[in-house]
């Protein structure tokens, strides 16, 4: 259901995370959001930072805002993106952290080797369940109360959470069972977020595109689509987005094969989402010609195309972005096109100054192209 973008042509947004103010150093560290709000230091820093991030994005001219992922702790290279649910789910260890079993490929003297070598996650000890409340609805409401435009709430998908989980239990016969359980739990969390009134929920990084690009077993890839649909089931009255990029630990690409071709049909025709977001600018907009196959009749979906890179500190010019938007319009109708960043700006790579001017250039370019539309 198109709600926030229903009547907008070429709406603009950013994927989610935003650089934190240098003075915002407080963290939840496993507490509930409500408990954090009773900590005067966290409360003041968090709520003031929300005012800043919402104000920056509105001043830049974006149509759909984000809360900057400011509820997540300032961990190394964005680790808290997955730790936020892991610290609160039942079934995971609370004090015992393991190295993820599937990160050995990045070993060695490289930035990804250093990041993944130091990241730690809790193992699964029993069957997973709801634990501490994640309170996504209350977190979103705090940002929306400070905004005059819709705030999009991003939530990590169950799929990457299951991928990094170390099974130290016989409660699961295989990882698929774990993923299916996690998808059901996250669906309940998203349902509470929808009930709070959130207009746009972004499910971040379902693994469909990664696995399809790697040529994984089609049966497993189809299972991942089913899990995504389970995760977003019943979110009536909400605009559901699925964000898919190719990695963003400290702004680094963490996948070699970045071809969306193998998952195009899966997201455009089978996934029960309203908006599919893709990384495009950093790839020279090579994914855009894939959508030519739908020129005869575009599906009832929108595509959020990355028009500014999260990996470069050079701010794209308004003219450059406008040219890229016009190129995208050769393949995606204006009424189906959303303009975004490739991924988030807040993974310890960009400054607030650079993030703001990338967002502002995006909004200005969109306005220029709108003026030229028939």
C-alpha cells in the first residue's frame, strides 16, 4: 500500500543511518528504549540528536525522513545494526560472544578482515523467542513527533541475523528452522510498529539478492523469499520497503558479485513489498537497464534507486544527479521511481556536513527534473 509516497513524483529520501553528532556518545547497551529514557544523559543526548537529524533532513529538502538509526549504539563499523535485536531476543546468550562462523573469508590484513575479526555476536543457546521489548514503535514516534514529514523506520531483516548466528544448541535441526522462527518474531515486532502509526517500514538486507547473485540453490533462495513474506505479513496500511545493497561496514562493499539480475523477478514479482531499494550510483547505474523488461507494463511497485553514493566523500553535483535521474527515467516510470542514497551515511565513513550536502543535492536535482516532466 502506497501511503507516504502515494501522491509524490520522484520523492527523495536516504536509506537510513546518518552520522551521529560528536556529542552524542550515550548508548543503550542492551537496555530497553524505555529504560534508556529514564537515564537522563541518554535521554537528553538521544532526543536532542533526533531533533538534529530530522532537522538536517528537512532542511535538505527530503520528502521521506529517517531517524538516523540513532537508537543503535555507536559500535565498530555499524555492528549495532544487528546487535539491537540480538541483545533483546530470547534464546541468545547475554554475556558470551562468539566470532561469527561465516566471516572467515575476510581474514587477513584488510579493513574487512579487521572489522569482521573484531565483531562479536552472541550464540543461540535455546529456541529463540521474544525477549526484551524492541519498542520500534516508541522509537519511531519520538522521531515523528519532531518531524513535519513522514519518518521511515528501518529494521534489520531476520535473514542476516540468522546468517551470523552460531548455533550452540540442538534446539534446531538446521538454520532454516532458526530463520523461520526469527521471521515470525520480527513480524510481530513490525506489527507493533505498524500499530503505532508508522507509515513506512523498511526491512533491511533480506539475503535474497546476495544468495541469488552467488548462484545458491534456487530452492533455498525461494525459501528466503517466503521468509521475507512471512516477516512482512499483515502489515496493513503500511508502505513496506525492502532495502538491498552490497554491504556497508564502515562504508565498505563486502560482496564481490553485485548483480541484481538474478533477483529482479523475485523482488519485483514475488516479494510482498511495495518498494524495492537498490544500490545504483556506486555501480555506475548498471542495474537500471534490468528494468527495461517491464516497459510494457510496470508492476504495481516502486523502485528506490541510489542516486548518491555512501562510499565517496565527494558530494555529487546537482547537475550530475539530475542527469542520472533522467537516465533512470528511461527504464522506470516517474510514478514508480523514488530517489535515495545507495545505503546509509552513518557507518563511520562520512561526516554530517557531507551527508547533509549529498541529501540537499539530491533534493535539488529531483526538483529540477520534476520541472521538466510533461
